[in-house]
DNA sequence: TATGATACGGAACCATGGTTCCGGTTGTCA
DNA sequence: TGACAACCGGAACCATGGTTCCGTATCATA
């Protein structure tokens, strides 16, 4: 008898597995080598042919885009979780930045690829990006209200700082120049305290 | 009679002029488009053929290297001038950072190309780089002694911050994402004040 | 102003790395 | 287990952008 029509069947197991392998390999490759990690290398790491990479992601940009989407989703969820937890607002804000920084550091190159290359990359994830900003904005608002951070702080200031920090992290991770981003973060946090 | 032997004659005037044009065009191109500005485009801006670019600078990296060298020299001289000026050490340190930041902002991509791409770029300018660090170190030492900045601040912290700021500036200049680096600088300066 | 060394322009060359294509393999369902 | 759709591997293809080459134009000197 004829097999089930395409629309009713789900993706083959090996395809699903390969997709995951590719994503993980790509993440690692970009983290180590920055934006110009090569597809060939990613395929090799995933123990997969280049053709397979291209079946799952039509272009390199699409692959990068998916990685960024995953990353941003995680960041947004972490921000919302922090909001839900409650507790001292000033401390919530500070510990949030520390945690978020730690997560970004794991593959900082990705974050950079979002804003440092071209604005095209931004387009598909813009809504997600807004959601992150919204959650962070709320964290800031609460801390301001509690009077533990300076009153003139804006979300954009935090965004700017985190982007700068990301650049530092990426360079450090690739070993091009040593940077101590944790110290940097603490200096900044001190600067953000209410006078 | 035969013309003067090569060793005694100096470079032709048009060659000297072209060299300058190329450097200026390259500076502008990199500032606008970042590290992957194209030689063809630089040549066009300088109203010169690609061949001419290559006669003056054997490779793209050599051209970039020369731009970085010029930039670093200017930064070093500015730091030393600030040291020579004297005045209140804390204020000297802060105004130095503000001025230096302003200068870097003019073509931030260059600064990034020094540390964000590959460490190879660092090699030829390492001594110059050390001289900058030395001068900045002295500025910091004086400010510490005067008790106007936090005692645990190191040159590397300033270096790290300026690199991060440079990344921000470059992205902002290329219009990929708006960043207010001046605000960022002021926040950091506040964080660096003695507690 | 004549002369030859020096410098110029830009078409052609070539390496790199993203993308396509297709013969062969594998998973899934009856 | 048979049959077919979905999937896989990787050689070949092609666009991009750095680099070379050489015939021509320009500058500086006698």
C-alpha cells in the first residue's frame, strides 16, 4: 500500500537529529571563530555534509538568524523570570545583569552578529528584541522606584552597555586580546547606583 | 646627460600626493563601512586606480596597518600632552578620556580592526600600543594618588572600556544601531570615582 | 625641451567560501 | 519486508574581492 501523504507525516528522526547537531556545531563554531566561521567547518563539526546544512537552513544568514532567535528567546525568558521572582528591585536588576552577561559570554559573537554587522539581521527578530527591552525596562523602572539606581538610567543605556560588553567578550573568547568583562561589569554597576 | 641616480632623488610629487589621498580615502571608507570596505572603493574615492593603491601599500593589511599606526601615534601624543599639562589629576584623567573618546569616534572601526579581528594586526604596532598604555597608566597613577578615582583601577580596565566603547561607536557610525556613547562614558566615569 | 626613470590605470587573474545538484542511502509505513 | 518519499554527502559551480601585470602617461633633471 502507498505510504502516508506528506502532509500527515512528521519529520524523519534523523533529520531532526541532524538539525540539532548543526545548530550546536554552528553555535560552537561562531563562538570560537566569530562571524566568518565557514559552513564547511560547521558541517564537519556536525559530522554532516554541506548539502545537509543547506537543506535545513537555506542560507548562512538563515542559520545565523535561527541561532540568534534561540538566544534572544532565552534572554527574554530569563528577564521575565527575574521579574516574576520579585525581591529587592535593586538587587534584582544587578543580579539580572550579571546572569545575563554570563549567558551572553558563552557565545558572545552571536550577539554581535545581531547588531555589529548589518541591520538586516535585526529585522526578523525585532519583535523578540522589543520583548527583551520591555522586560528589562520593567526591571529598571522598579529599581528606580526603589531608589537604588540612578534616576536618569534608560533601557537604551543598558542595551548599549551590554552590546559593548558583548564585543569585549567576543574578542576575549576568540583569544585576540584578553579582557576582564566581569570587572568591567562591576565598575559599571557601581556607576549606576543612585548617587 | 643622464638623470640623477635613483638613490639620490626623492619621491615624485604626484606619488606623495596620491599616497595621502589614498590614506584619507581609506580612513573614510573604513569609518563608513567597517573592516570590509573594498580596495576598489577606496581607489575610486581617492580617484586613483587600484594599481596605484597597491604600489603604495603592498596589501590591504599593510594599508590598514599604516592607518592604525597613524591613529595610535596620535593617541599616544595626546596622552603625553595631557600628562605634560599637569593640573588636577582626577580632572586630567577624566578630560583625557573624553577627548580620546571623541577622537576615536571619528573612525572607530579602525580601533576595532586592531583588536577585534585577529591578533596578527597587533604585532607591528605593539610598541606603540605599549607607549599609549604607559602614558595612560601614569595618568591613572596620579589620579589615584590624588584620591579622586577608585584605588583598584588598572590600565587594563580603561583599555577594556575604551575597546568596548569603540565597538559601540563603530556600530553607531555605520548606522546599524543607534548608541549614545557619550552617556555611556559618563556613566562609567561616575563608576570610577573614588567611593 | 629631450629623456628616461617613476608612477599610473584598470583589465585580467586567482583564491576563497557560499550555494547548487544529483546519484546514492535511510527511515517509515503498510 | 517492500516501496517510496525524504534525506544525505560532497564534488562542482560561481560570485566576490584581493592581487598582479603591463602598456601608457607623467615628472624631474640636464
